[in-house]
């Protein structure tokens, strides 16, 4: 499992490339819970002449193709190429959503297939290896006619795009609940996996209550050996026991609490304490020298402006959606019981 089962499939690139495919087509997309269309007016030939591309750049809110997903782990995004004069789809492409990681931009490069049995192709999980080896019965005429390339991501959680595909009372109440939480600030547009600071503090306290070694260790050492899932790895990659002994075999330091007397991985037989902070080994130990710090800070500054602009844009967009959700919540509260339509009942005489 790579993340949430409910979310939204969205494109992050401005174009969808169909390499080695030269038909002027309309692109239909569908997945578990929604569908979308990119018209023929957005299909153009590549300047190099080696295929077509679909222009999906956002212009005043148009061409913003986003597909809400309800069942991610059993749903592919099916791309159907429809050309003029042909009934049904002329070609197919598929990307299965369980290959994507939540909120992570992924480059996609998938084949474009032609076959007479399109339903068999789109309703089964097939790989390029199995298709190439002719292991699929009923798809002997399957042929690769191009490659579909784009960038996309799976945005975890519910958002405003799910409103268009509300079809029953359960889905309506689910969406209204999310909308009310968004208006009150309980939920946000983007799902975060970060744990609240107070919850993390209580979690760390519960992990160290029954561990005497971790109780006595300093905070830096405790933080080093406690992973996010609460598992103590301090014994899995332990130091050499000789690092805590002298040449006669007597223990001179407590493992897990005190610093080792010798090199923890290559201890010497000499009783002299080795220098733990050697200047020549500072790079190997992961410490930042002056040159390393300047190099890292320089690379960080390069993208700082772009990251800040992206953050401001997301915050403004979230504030806008919250205002809309507030208005809808206020409307529901003012309507009271009238927000639900009464059942039609016929009375007999």
C-alpha cells in the first residue's frame, strides 16, 4: 500500500505527448468514479513530426483535467483515442494507480495499443512483458503503435472535484461532511502525514517508559535510535563490544548510554582514548565543513524563491476554497430541515 484509496488523479505537465501516433484524435479518460475528455481542438502535431500532443495548459481555469478516484487500488486510468469516422476507440493506454505514490509527481511512459478486443485489454491488469510474450489469450492481435508520455500525481484525500460525481445520499453526506470540516479548519486541501507535536511528544514518552537505557540516554542519542514507527534499532546495528572495553577486557563504558572508548567499528587494543572528532574525518561522519555548508546553502537558495511562490499560491487557493465552503455551510444551516427533500408519499382513500 502506497497511500490513500480515495483521491484525485491530476496532470502536472502542460502537454500529453503521443509519440509515433499520428491520428488527430479526441482523448477520453475514465477511472473508478469519474471520467474526462480532451477534445480534438487541443490535439496538434509535434514540431518534430514524430507524433501528436494534447495541450492541457491551464488557461483561466480551462483544460484543468482532474479525475476524482474512489477505488484507487482496483482502478486504472484508461485513455481512449477516438478518431473521426470510426465507431468506438481506435487505441488504448492504461496506467494503474497503485504504482503511484501519494502527492508525488511521477513521469509516465506507457504504450499505446490497438486491438479489436478493447474491453479485455482495459479490464485486466496486463504488463508490457506479458503482452510482448503473447501470454494473454484473446489479445493475439494486440499491437503497440506509439508511446504516451506525461507527468502526473495522485493527490490523496477528498477535494472539491468530488462534488461533480456525487450520485447518491451517502456520497452527498460524505462530501458535505468534508466541506464542513474544511470550512471549520479541521481539514485542509492537501493531506499531510505529519503528526501533531503534542501527539508525537506523548508517543515518544510511551516508547521510553519501559526502556531503562533510553531513559538515561541524552535526548540526541534517544532521538537517533527511535524510528518514527517506535521501533528501537539500537541493537540491530550495534557497535563492536571491544569499543567499550580496555585491553584487559574490563568494561569501561555502558553501551547505549556512554560514548565508546575506542572506534565503535574498528576498535584498537590500545587503552588510549581515540579522538572522536577528527578534523580529517569530519566529511565521512556526515558533518558539514565550511565548504560543504556553503555548497548546500547555495543549492538551497537557488530554489528558495520558487518554493516560496508555490507555497503562497497554495495558501491563497486553500483560502479561496475555504470561503466557498463557508458560504455553502452557512446556506445549509439557514435552510435547516429544508436542505433534505421530503419523501413522496401517496395516501390511499
